């Protein structure tokens, strides 16, 4: 099979990731629950992963890196733990349901929301942030890269606006963490939410949030921590404050292996290769009669090409690619309902090709040949 569904999860994982997870399953105790060697091995590995992620994102300190199961959990912790009835939030039409649904839930308890409109290319007007600003605006919450079009938002520009107006800035980096540069301090990011199983090349079941100093998040969960057992409430210190229960030590070990792998190859080298694959595919597919391609390809973007051919339902085209030609893509709504409405694809959905470091020029060429054949 040719795999072009990397925006959902990267595959295959580097061999070192798989090997490390298996080794951890056979050797780790429970981090933070004992001082014997097996538990300490797990604790050291988890802390090393915190250090590596803090360095990658310029997070103030390793203990400000909190592990979760995925970016959805991280976003729920940040959104529900920072917003209160009466607060106003500015977000965008580019958002995934991991942002939208928590905000919709909070609307029912008195949180106000405004969403910046996207145009037919999936772009926003940055001046809309000023136009939507209110006296009770507390936060801006937005994605770094759209999982539907691959369009990137300018985090530096948005972060400056947030800092100038005393706002929290919460970022969903699900599609960009590990490939595109993110600097929490220079971009004035309050909370950065990431997942481990996409561009970070780690196992599913890993993710987290990086928290700026001074940002106080109410815990979403409470329970066992292995420390301060006699407290009636969750301990105040990070990361324990937001990490109730046993961590996925095996997965985090694999994530650390993936971080080391990426570091060895070079983030820029990965980004350059993925961008070249995406660009070759885009230049080929846009010439096919009847093909509609979504997103703005005039500037840097995540390695995603989303398309429709004529009025063919997106699911039918994706099924034919998979069943007849062994090409894996994703079709449908991609958990991005507002952006589909903006693009005019609510009924048809769209077919997403997303490229990863393991893909090749030959695979791109094959996919183009297949699409030309189908569309004839």
C-alpha cells in the first residue's frame, strides 16, 4: 500500500520507535510510584522526553511539559481549565473539532465565542482579530496548520496581538509540531498543545501541552500522583497538577526515540522533503481536467493536498484509490466542519493526500498516474 494519510497518523514509524516501545514494555516500572530501578528507569526516560520537548518548543522549563494521551485531551485541559463564564474567546473557521466542541460546550455555560471567517482558499483576515476584540476577551485559540488545507497561520503575528492586549494564546500544533519551527517565548504562546503520533513520528496515545510560566490551568482530572498523597486536592505544581494517574511510559519512551530520530535527520531536512513531495503532487494534480484543489499554495504550508474531482463523492474516490490501487488517503469532513462550509464542500466532503518523510517521489508519481487514469 502507498500511504498518504500522514495528517491522521504517520506510518510506518521509524524502527527505533517500535524497538524502544517493546523494550520499555519489558523493562519499565511505574514512573513516580517507587524508587526501585525499574520505576526510576521510567521516570528518567519521561523526564528526558520533557526536556527534549521543552527545548524543541522553547518552553520555559521541562516540568512545564505535561503529557496527555493526544492533542484532543491537551486542548480540553487548556480550554476547560482556563475559561470561565463571562469570558470571550476568539478562534477561527480553520479549527478541528478538538477545539470547536469544547468551545461549543462552554458556550452553554456562558463563555462567548467569535470565529474568524475563512475565505474560499481557507485564509483568514488578520485584521479581524482587532474587529472581534471585546473588553471581556480572555483568549485566542487557534490551529497552527489546518488539517484540511494545510494552510498555516502566522503564530508570531497572532501572538504579538495577544500579548499587546493581555490575552492568553492557546495553540493547536497537531499538524505542525516536529516539522515547523515553534518558539513559545518569541511567539507569546501561553499553552501549546501537541500530539506525538503525527509529525513527531511517535506512538499513538502520546501528546501533551507546554505551559508558559504564570499560566494557571485548573485540572481536568484528579487522582493518583504518587506524591503528596494526603492532600485532598490535586497538587499545585506542574506537571503533577495536570497529570492524574499512570502515564503512558511505554509510549513516551517511543516518543523520545522519535524525537532523537528527528533531531538526527534535522527538522529542516524533513520539512524540505515533505514540501517537495507535496509540491510535485500539487503541480501534477492541478492539471487534471475537472480537478478542484483547496488551500493556498502561494506560501509555505503543511504537506497536505486536498481535492475533489468533478461532483464525485469524496468517499467514492477514496474507496477506489484504496481498493483498486492500494493508495491510502482520507475522505469526508476531517473533523473540520466550519472550514468545509467556508470551502463549499460540506456535502461532497474532500479527499486529502498528506505526505510524510517516508514517502517517495515514485509513490507520488504513481498516485498521479492513477488519478489521471481514474479521471479519464
